[in-house]
């Protein structure tokens, strides 16, 4: 077998190193593509919001914030006053009001509820929701908005249009529709 005793130049050294690195990386890539569940990962599982988020029972100065987590955690909600186009407003809620719920568990179906009080009346608020797990890691974030009802301001009470929307399977399977009285009436 002939041998070459000529010194290795820099180009040959770099090419050989890159080829060696590629050969080492290929077996690891093949394991990852086989779906080996025991291979270590860099991404940890974070809490998600499988049912979305909600706000309700909104009054002129309060609201109830709801969210459900994919596991045990506590809900963090940040409220910020915004304009009609979504720009942050100046004033008391410019930096945001931060609220935290208690810990959820399987008994509560990992659902958290936060009462947000002392809110400004007639104000649109953006809410950022996220659950924190037992290790202090924040999970998936979701954003919602709501507007508090108008309240008493300097002088007479203000008023604004209100709408109530309701939907459900009212006449499922044909029951509930009585054509003798003109169909469904509200």
C-alpha cells in the first residue's frame, strides 16, 4: 500500500474536518428521523390554552377573566387600556394591570377564573393570558379584548348602545319550530 509522506495543507485539513463532522452528524440525524422517543430534546413541553380564553360578567368597573390550561398551573392576565385602533392609552393602565389566579388542578379541569375589579368605565381593555407551570415557565399566550360598560362620569349618567347576542342549538332535530304560529319567535 503506497503512502504519501507529503505534508497536509490547510485546504485538505479543513475539507477532511468538514467531512468527518458530516459523518458524525448523520447517525444522530437518522436516529431523530426514526422517531426515537427517548432521544433528548431541547424543547420542553409548555402549558397551552386548549379551550381559548374568555371574559364575562363585564360591568362598568369589573370583569371576570377565564382560561383553561393543558395541565396544572396558574393564570397570569395583563390588562392594558387601548384605543379603538388598538394603540395603548396613557394613564393608570398604560403599563398594564397584572393579575394572577390560584393554582389549577384536575378537579377544576385546569380552569382558572380571575376577578378584575376597579377598572375604568367605558374603556376598551386588551388582556394577555398565559399560564405558569410549577417550574415558573410561562406557556402559550393568547390575547382578548373587552369594553367595560359606561358608568357615572362627572355629571349625568352616560349611555351607550348595548347588544346581547345569544346562539345555541335552539331547534335541533326540528323540534321547537311551530309553523302554525309563524315559525320560531323570540
